[in-house]
């Protein structure tokens, strides 16, 4: 019959000392610091519609959790095999709306893995380089702001005049879509403006045959 003392005669107690308290403390402190750095970079580079502070906290927690898991895996080969099986049943159902958020998630996981593996210079220097690159490229403003102009016309002549006026007051004018119905033509056009002046849209709205003219700032994907 197996007693309570027989259980602790196994290799369980040996695993307790496989990772020292000092190693755990250093790894978790560094993981917290790198996670906070990732969180600050995410906050500075966020360009979506709704900012979620909980996602930023998740980045910090994910870095620390990954560090703890990898510390356990590197200390015991048998445990690493069991950990792979346990993590294989985990499924994430939350949809990632911003493509850049995926990069931050992988950054947090990679930092935790590299840090727990003992490659501290690689984790620190690599995170700094990645953060600087993201700050430079994500916050870089384009030389011209893209817009979408929605023009509704009554006939072909009004459509031709509106298109000519748009091409005259923009660097580039591309028809994205056109809807034609009886007595109405709707144009959706992508514009690159030469300057911030948008008075030309008022002039188009005053043209004969034009029923409405709308100009919307466009932050989606567009042809470069």
C-alpha cells in the first residue's frame, strides 16, 4: 500500500530545487520589465478605433506566464513532453481585429521563451530593437492622406464634370466603385490630396446635376 511518505520519496522533491528561487525571481522581474516595455510600445503605436487596456495587460501577463512555463520545461525533460500535450488542447476563440496585435502577441511569447532559456541579452536587446522599429514605422505618416469621395449625380454630364473637378484638385483619383440607377449615379472614388484644403467638395456639391458630395478620411488598405 502506497503511503503519503512514499509519494514524496519519488523525484517530486528533486524537481522543487531544479530551479532556484534566485533564477525565478530574476526571470520574472525581467519578464515583467520586458512585458511593460511591450505594453508601452503597443500603447504608443495603437491606431485602431477602440483602445483596449486589457489587451495591454494581457501582453505583460503573457510574457510572464510564458517565462514560467519555459522555466518548468527546461528543468525537466519529462515535464516538457507533458506540457506539450497539455497545451495542445488549448484553443483561443477571441478574434484578433488588428493584424498588428498578432505581432505583439508573438513578441510577448517569444520574449518569455528567450528569457526563460537564459538568453537575457538577446531578450533585452531584441525587444529594444523591435520596439524602436515598430515606433518608427507604425507612427510614420504618409506624405498624403487618402480619402474616399462619394458623389451622387443625376446624369452622365454631371458625373463627367464631378470627376474632372476631383482630378483637378487631387494628386491621384481612382474610381473604386460605381452604381448606376435610373435617374441617379453614385461614384466612390479614392483621392490623394495635394493639400489639406477640402473646399473643392463644396464646389462639387453646388454643381448642376449633383445631388450630394461626401468626403471621408480612409485609413484602410489602398494601393501604394
